């Protein structure tokens, strides 16, 4: 939703979700070779959703006067919109690698979009790429936000915290604030949703092509069971209140030890993701192709959608 709206601004462009900056970093940062970089880009399953003229991109990369990995990535991000003044890259995974992104781009501005943990968990229970475990999803909400929260404390002038609820309830005011943070003036076209339905969205992201609505804010109150709410609040209630999300009046989950396995799973996911991006590129691609994609319903659906 945020990415689509920002793309409505005449000076901003953020391509569809991909982690190619992190994915190619270890292999290409200190060994710049445009042809090999293009070859590896073509292996990224997320980039199948992009409209890339690789021959043209290769020419653009070879024309960079001062070749750096950062300049290469900037050129790739802007390939589909070369008129944009500001380019962005949206991916939840970046919350775990904020310091690394800042090392690459010291002047980067980071927009931290936060959502009520109960609403987030409720949303994630509806998609196919997550284990449908309330406790582990709640843990991950907390850990992801704690990572970016620390970055906000470290470089407060470069991180803007925006609540999802404010985006849909006070859209113009929220986007005006975001534009000011980015050094731009707000444009009404950012909320012209009927003009933003042209690009590919996977099945679990189809709502991105719909105009934002407040109906999703309180869905968790109807769709989560009392037990699920108690689990969410037992794990993330204190931190949630620090971020402005008040607990409702239900008791804490009675036997915390019963959640231990799920909490451990949720926490273990974080070092797993970090380890994946620390592995050599060839190892990571082999794991993605031979293990993750064949055994993931999410990836099976994505690949089928892209092929069609």
C-alpha cells in the first residue's frame, strides 16, 4: 500500500519487492562485473515480476562513470522509471539489515511502517508463505520491529515511524508527513488509486491494487479467537503498548511454557534469515532452487502466477 502510493508521486519510484541488493552484495560488492551481475539478476525469482530490458540495463551499467556496487544497485532500481528523483526499495527483510543498508547508503531515508501486532498476525494467518502459528508470528513482529526501532534510536533523523492505521485513517496528513521527511511536496496523485493497477501483484498482495480502507484495522477483533489474542498480548503486549497499541482486557496466556516451542521457532527464523544472506551466493541459490521453492506452497503459487 505505501509503495503504491509513493509511486503516485512524480519524483518517486519504488519497484516491486525484491532483495537483490542484499542477495548479490557478498558476491559483487568488491568484484564489479556488469555481465556477471546481469546473469545473477536473472536468477532472482522476484525479478520475474519486473519489466526489465536486460540489454538496455547492461548498457546503462557500463556507462556509469564511477562504478560502485551502490551505483549499480541505484541504476537497477531506477531502470523502469529513469525520471524519478528518489528511488526506494521495499522489503520487510530489510528491517533485519538496517545497519548494512545504511553502510551502503549512508544518507538513506528509512520509512518504518508499523501495524498493530494483533492485526499483523491476523493478516499473516491468511497467507500461504507463513507457518500459521500465532505465537511464532507474534515473536517475529516484535523482533522485526525491535531491529528497526534500534535503528530509529541510532539515527533518528533518518528514520520515520508511520502507523498503518494513520495511513488509512488520515491518508493525506500521513503522506504529507512522509513527503516532508523525503524533502518533497505532497501531491494529490499519491492517493489516485485507480491509476496504480498496472503491475503484477501475487495473490496474497492483490489488495495492493485496491484503494486503502479502514475495514482491515479492527478485523482482528472479530477474526482472532480470545485464545489467540491472549497469546499475542502475552508475548508482545508490553512492547506493543510502548508503540501505542493498547491491550484489550483479557487475561495473559496462563501457561507460558506451552508457547516455548512456538516462541523458539519464531526467534530461530531471524538467525536463519541472517545466515542465508551470509552464505555464498551459489549456496543460497541452490537452497532456494532445490529446497525452498519445491517445498513451499507460496513459491509454487508465485512461480505459476508469473509463468501465466
